[in-house]
C-alpha cells in the first residue's frame, strides 16, 4: 500500500546544522579518517555498513579513557553474544565526572517537598565522594549490587555515580512501587545495600514508606545494610552513613561488559526481566545519543519527566556525560492544572523539554497553553517517548511552542536503554514521524518470512549488534531467556516487538506493539493507527482497543474499543457513528470496532504505555492477579474497572 509523504513541520536552520556536534563529528571523520559525509543518510549508511569502524570512531571522537588494549573493537558480531572491546577496562562514572568546572551547574531540581535548588559540579563531586566512602565502609566492592528505593533527586544521582565508581552494580525502583513489586525485582539480584527514603509527596498527599522499607529489609535476605534519606520527615541515617570524607574520588576501571546497572521490564505480562547493561556499552551508546542525536551542548539544560523506575531516568543521568546540565522533578506532573512542568521549564530556562507522548496528549486535551504568560525563549527542543505520539500531538507542539521548535519523537526501550529511532538536528521533522534511524542501529522492517519491507509496516528488527544490547538477564545462566525474548522469531536477528514503517524519506512510524496487533480478516493494523483515528474525533480523550478471539475457536473475534470521553460528553449514537466512520476512513472497514464502550480511564504503565495485552488476556478469562502487577501501573484503579467489567461479562449470558 502506498503512503502519502507527510508534510514537513520543521527544518533545522543553517546555524543549528553548522553548530551541531553531529556536523562536528562528520568533519572530524573527514579530517581524521578521510571519510566525506554530506548528509545524515550517508552518515547512517556508513555507521551500519561497518559497525566496528563506526563504534571505534565514537570511541576516539569522544576520547574514551581506558586501560588495556582498545582493539579489536568487535571480537564477534554474532547475536546474541557480540563481544565489544574485549581488552579494555573503563569506568562510566569517570567519564561523567571528568573535565567539569567546579562552579558550573550540574543539576537543577524541584519537588513537592523541597524548594527549588541546584548543585554545581563541586557539590556533586563532594556528594559522590561522601557516598562512595560510605558505601566502601559498608563493604561494597566490585560486582556487589546496590539498590535504591528513591525518587528523582540529586542524592539518587550521586548514589548511582558512587556505586558505579566502585565497580558495583546499581538498580532502582521508584518509591511509588508497592513492596511486592520491589521485592519481585530486587530479590532476583541479591543486593548488599538498600538506599531508601522515608516517604514522598505526590499530588499534595504524603506517602510514608518506613514500613515498606522495613518489609523490604525482611524480604531481601541478602541485604547487609539499609541507609535511609529523610525526605518526607526526619527519619533516616543518610548524613551519618555518608558524612564528610578526605578520601579522594577514584574510579575502578572494569571490563567493557561489567554490569553497570540492572533495569527491569514492566512486569505487566509476566515476571519482570532483570536486564543487565555493561559500563562500556552504555557509555558509548549514550555518548552517541546525548551528544549527537540530542545535540546537548554547553549551556543547555536537559529535562525529562521520569521516575527512577523508568529507563529515561538512566538516560537523563547520562546527559551529564555532555557539557549540559540536567533538570529533575519529583512530583505529580498534573499539579496546578497540568502546568507545573511548563512552569519548571520557564524557571530553569530548560532548553530540551523531555516527556512522554501521554503527557503531551493530556496537555492537549486539557487545553494547556505552555507559552501563554511564560517566557519560553530558552526552549529549543521537545522530546517525546513512551508510546507513539499522534499527528495531533505533533501539531499541538508546533501550534503552542512555535514553528522553530525541534520536536523529536524517540522509540527504543529498557532493553537497550536507548532509542533505535529518534531525532537528529540535521533533518526536517515530518508530521507523525520519527526523524531517522539512529546511528549504529541497523533497524529494518521485516515481514513474517524475514523479508525486508520498504514503506510498509513490519516487525522492527535490528540486524547487527549494538554495544548497549544487554549483557544478559540476571540469573539466566544458559542465556535461554535472553534468546527467547529477542531472537526466537528471526534467529540471529533482534526482534523488538514493535510495528515499524521505514518511510520513503528515511523516517519511521511506530504503530504499537506487534504482540497486540489487530488482525481482522488477514489485514493487520497497529493499534496506534486506530488510536489516531479515534482520537481525531471531537470528544474522545483516550482509547484502548483489543481483538479478543472466540474461546470456542469459531474464528469470530470480538473487537471492542474503549474510550474516555471529554468532560460533559456522552457516548451517543452520533458519537459512536463518528468514531466508526473515522476508523473506517483512516484504517480500513475491517478495523471498525464491534462495540464502543465508555470507560473512566485507560490503564497505563508508569512509562505511559497502554495495557493492551493484559486487557486482552483479562477479557479472554485470565485472572487479574495472574496477568499484571498493580504496582507496575500508573493508575491501578483504571485496571480495576476492566477487571470488574470482565467478571461481569463472564457472568452474563451471551
């Protein structure tokens, strides 16, 4: 099927292209290597035509410091199990901390509990030194796990960097996670030390967590020490454990694949996977992403709304690898009528405002005008991730923030702690599209038979290794779970589980998760396409669609569309007709829903993803407790509605 070329919403000015680090990298390639690149397309093609040469160039351009032999860059290109820089020993934290002026602001922070403030690099170095000395005094060393039950605070960043500097391995959960979800994650990796807060405030409400910390201590038998930061109140021993020190700030250099941190999958469709990333892989990937793709430069302030339980926290911390500073927020983004983050952007003179597609859609539906009455001249770019951003979301950003705003939508995952496709300062932004495949990411669209598709929707695959692909899953001794997760469909090729279309212009459109595809009469449709059509109807604020097979195997499936209505709206026959007409026109007649049902709220994960697969399983008869952990959800009451609905539906005659 042919797709129309999407209109251009933004083109980079010549000054941006000229000053961008990506252009600087291209010029360095020409002077250092004799490689002449005249476009992003040429640069990307080279980056995947010889991946060892590309990643070796990233190493040299960013002057990575290491002990041992730098070469070979790639010992084996086999997936899984590619071996990168096998002779090198390095430290992620060392690269974050090196060369930063003491008086330069590293972190600006705000929360519902503290007055806004900032840390200079001198402040950050001091805090990292204190925590490092304290952790070493508690016996933390190479390979030990330090886990955090902490919010998005400067102390959390300092604790992570201190952990990394010792060669220990970090993992974190946001304190809004329930105790069972935290135990499900941390018990897998047998931590030695737990860092926690006594509580937090969200939406003006206080949540004490001392009892939860006590429970974690009792249910994690590997723990030898617990250190509590008094955040909500005054209960804690942080200052005593991490007091002033004369110890120098040093960095243990470790093998390239030594575990830096452990991220966890959402746990919405099974036990959370403990995804291990190495020092070197994350260092190279994030040097590339933050310097080249996000173009973070001196004087910039990078914000991303995230909690410590989402990979975007780790990604945001890596902005400290650049000359830019970072902006943190701990609290409810819906505060003050959904204006708190825009107020923060104005106050901190944020240059890059990162958020989720769900937040942009919510701001749009709430009638927010970010630039109204605010001085937003510092804002240069807006980043969106977590779920596909609709065409309406693209238009809203440009209508509200101006035609000179660079909007980059990104798509990747905790699996690589980065983006496969996303932004570049060298290319235009087209309506509803991600600008380009990332450098060094050999992303393709495959059909079921493993044939490459051009300008057609297919499975997102990566056909060559990337350094930030997981070292493995913790405890997966034979690698079977890792292989099953990514390599069971196309042997030797990473299948990510998203639908993607690589456009004729070289951009990309993500159509949702391929495991929640709507297949009607042999015509497959990504859920994101159905949502775009439904949300284009006035009065519809949010939506969820699933295709529920008939348990008797007759082939008659039931496809309901659940919608959240705007205030004052009613689900009339006229509105249902408008929804069906929009989907018929934008998608296909076969994807018109069998039923449209109004719901109070759509359940989402903490990163904003719609719970399509769990809801499908729920409506197929699975027990709610077996298919989702309430603590992994941003709004568990929304899931409760569906659970009650499924039970009532099962009980009614059909």
